[in-house]
């Protein structure tokens, strides 16, 4: 036992498990004889409700206790030189079993929902795949809602999530490389990618970063995101997070890697660029004309979410000559009697709206939307009537919030929410010069970011690496027949995505 492996002494093995799981009343342990007369003893152990109790009873315990008592089988066992192999083959009627003599591995399997079977006089444990813990099944996506497309979403069950992707990519080149992270949680994680399309250096980099994680426990995929990203100081996400299986499958077909974490309904997609956060799986489900228009609106929304409050400060405080005269007079009339400067009004209302967003998230779903909408209207109207802020400030903050909601991925919006204040402060202090200074600092920061070796601003920066072909699927969504190549994420030798010469499509000649 000192070596961390099962010994030949059956009673010592059973005692070790009894001692290890002392005061663990949810762990079910059973020792019973096998054969008539008794030819061997068997010990089973599993965690209640994490393992499928009916499955274990039918395919393991019932077979070993009752079926083995059959005269013909008992005689076969008595004549066999290897009772262990006979019991394993006859008494455990399930195809998914494995064997190990490592005590640490056996404990991990038990705590993961499997059942372990020990047979007398044999220093190897049999692991029976019998996971059956409660779950909420396959639900609908809440954070990435689409009008046209799949309604399925990932769940907290690790194997469900790998299955949802496997359903969409029926290729033997789709690999699922599984490991565990966390000294105490021993959380299952899996890398899913297509061998031959993924970049080998990126795959090696991801694997090395995961191996270097040394932490007590991983309870969500967000833990992994923060531990493997390139620049932890940046407010911008360097891993894309999604709860949609079709989004994950599309990313894998582009040569990217999906990281699935047990107990989390969100998976990570790496590498990523800022451009991917403006894309939605729905872009490719509908016609390119309307989705090109929609994507352009998202980029405009991203610009307004960051820059609109700062631009208002610049024009209202430092450079009113930039505004038409009739608007200047309207702004001045609306601001009469307001005791705070423009930047003070803006910050008060912006923080109030941010608090309303958080309140809407924390409240029950039936109340959250109503509180956010009604609270914003009431608070804005009351603040204007009380003379605390001018109406134009309420309009600016409302427009900024709406612009942020137009971006499909909330993790990028959260980055915009923070850098927005940098622009506001610099614009209030230095005017138009401060606005441009802040904008340049943000662009420099974005240009310096990389996600597993891929420039964050690609294809808007370094687009010539792929002959500027990735520009095609950036600001606008082109027709499918023009999207012949995979993006930069794929191996350079596997760039061809669609072969129009085999479709007989006349547009190829055009």
C-alpha cells in the first residue's frame, strides 16, 4: 500500500477503502461471496446518485451474486485457472470497463461517478463506467440567442457536451484528448480538434499551458480561461466562450481548439481574435445580404459603446463649435439648472444604468427584464425632472447601452465597459486631444495582444500573412462560394474549405 497500488491482500485493500472513505455516508460499499460453494469474494464501491444504482445492480452485483451461482457457470469457474478473468467476463456484463492498480486513480474514478470492483487474490481494480448523476439535460442557449439555427446548448455534464459536438462533426479526425486539472477537484477537461486542420504548434501550446496549471480546484471554464490567457492584465478576452454546440463545431472546422470543462455549460474556443467576437453562428444560417448589414451594425455598435460618452464630453465641454448652433442652444437650455458638470452627469447616469443591469441579472428572469426597462425609464425621467442631469445625457447613456447589446459575445462587451471610462476621463481632462490619446492607447494595446500566437486585431492588422483573404469575412459576411479558404487558425497546408469546382456552380467561373 505504501507504493500507492493495490496489494495481493484482499482484506487490506478493502480496509484501505473503508478508511479512505470514513464518514462519507454517500459512498456505498458492499462485500459479498461469489459462487456456490464460495470460490472468491468481491468488493464493490461507488458514490450514491453519482453512479447509476440500477445499472450497477443489474450488470454487476446481480450477475456476480445470482448468475454465478448457476451450476454450469460455477463448474466453469471451478475448472478455470484464472477466476479473476472468468468473473470479469461472465459477471460484469457491460462493455465499458477498464483496469488499474493505482489507488489514486481508483479513488478518482469513484468520485467521478464510476463503480470500482475488487476481486479476491487479484491486485487489480475493475472500473465500471456507470455514471448517472443528476443533470438538467440539454437546454436552450440563454446568452447567445438566435432566430434561425439550433436551439441546443451545452450542459454541465462533460460527456453530453462532447457528444453534442460529435453529432455535428462525424469525422474520425475529430479528436477528444482528455485529462484532469485541479489537485482536489480533479476536474475532467477535454481538448476537441480536427487532426490535420489544427495548427500543431497551437495545439502543443494549449496542452503545455493546461499541464502547467497547479490549483486546488477548477469549478468553471472561467478558471481555465484566466489561467491560460496570454495577457492577464488586459480587460479584453483572449479566449472565446460559448454555450452553443454549433458555434463550437464551426470553430473546430476552422482549425480552432475547443476546451470542454466538466460542470460548466460554457466551453472555451482558442485561439481567437477580436473579429470573432463580432461574428454569430446565425451569420451563416441566413442570406449574406442581411447578415452583412447586421454585422456592420455590430461594428458600429462596438464603436459607439466605447466612444459615444467620451465624444459627448468632448463636444459639450471643450469643443461646442463641433456641434451645429441649434443643437448647442438646445443643449445649453436643457443643461440650465443642472448643478453638475457634463462629466459628472455622465458618470452618475452611467453607473446607475450599470447597477440596473446587474440588478436585472440577479433578479429572477420574470422580473429581471421588467426591472431593467422600467427602472431605467423611471430613474432617467426622475433624474431629469429633479434637475440632476440633462435629457441629452440620458439619451447618450441609453444609446451606449443599446449599442453594447448589439455585440453577440458579452465578454467583449465587458472589456468595452471598462475602457469606456478611460476615454471619458481623458476626454474630460484634455478634450479632443485626450480622446485621441485614449483611442491610440487602446489600439496600441489591442495590437500588442495575441491569442496563442495569433494577432488579436487580425485581419485588420497583419492581414497580409494570408494574402488579405481573411478581410472577406470581417466587416461583412460574403456569399459562401467566395469563402473558399479557412481563416488563419487552420494549418497552412489545409486552407481549402470549399471546392466549388465539384458543385457545378456557374458562379465559380465568374
